[in-house]
């Protein structure tokens, strides 16, 4: 059974609006439409990708998330979902990889291996759309209850991110800072880097 915090997060994001970065990424995809949704949550991005004609392979480490997706997309042969972590998932060849608000939770010790797998599954011209956690986000602080969500948090900065994208043409790079409330109603300061990039030939 997922924690109350995870349940609240899934409830709050199940029908969230499609992000501008994902729309941009979809517009850049050429050829066969195959997407991987890393850390798919309750399936809001899957729903959009499916509407755009993509075959979607999605995973999440939270069983509750996958249970919701299985119910939501039952009988749809264009959607395949599985319980897996970043380092365990077998990445099929894809034209788009989506990792929105999920790579934060990739254990830092596994990130280099995971990033290599992501890069390898994309052919030249393949598109990545995702976000990374900055050092000033509430999630990086000592008061944040990591055990309620996920104990390992990957924190990075612009210089490091740009190094990871040496094999890519960065189409959009945004550093986002905002204050508000998290799904559990607690105050939250967001510090997020959003990236859309296309793999070089």
C-alpha cells in the first residue's frame, strides 16, 4: 500500500495539464512514434502521448501508480506499463523519452548507468523531455520527509546538466523557480531545470 503522501500526489497529478515542454518535444519527433514515460505516475503524460498516436512504454517504481495506469488504460494495446525502477527497466528503442519530475528519484549511484541507457535507446534525431532538481528546491532540505516519498534524491546544476547533453542539441533549457503548495498542502519552493533536446546524428 502506497503512503498517504504518494496517494495524495497521484490524486493531484492524475489529470494535470500537459506541460509546454512535452508539447514541444512531441512536435520534434520524426518517424515512428514510440515513447518511454519514466516514472509515469498516474498516467497524465501517457494519456496525452496516446492521443498523439504514440506507442507508450511506461514504468514507475510505485505499485499504486501502475495499478492506476492498468485500470486507466485497460485494453489499450498502445500502452504497456510495468513496475520498475530506472536502473531495472529494459529500455526499448524509442523516438521520445519523457522523464518529467521523475529523474529526481533516480538513486545518484545509478544515474550514470541510467543516463547511458536513456541515451542508447534514442536513435539520432530522438527526443528527450525531462526535468532535473536544483539545489534550492524544498526537496533538498533537511526538513523534507524523504522517507515518505523516496530516500535518494538526485540534485544537480546547469553546468552538470549541460555536460550530460553533449550528445544532444538542446532545443529548450529553462530554470524554473516558484513558490506554492505541494499536493499535501505544505509550502514548497520549486527549483527545477526543464530540458527538451534532440539527439545529434
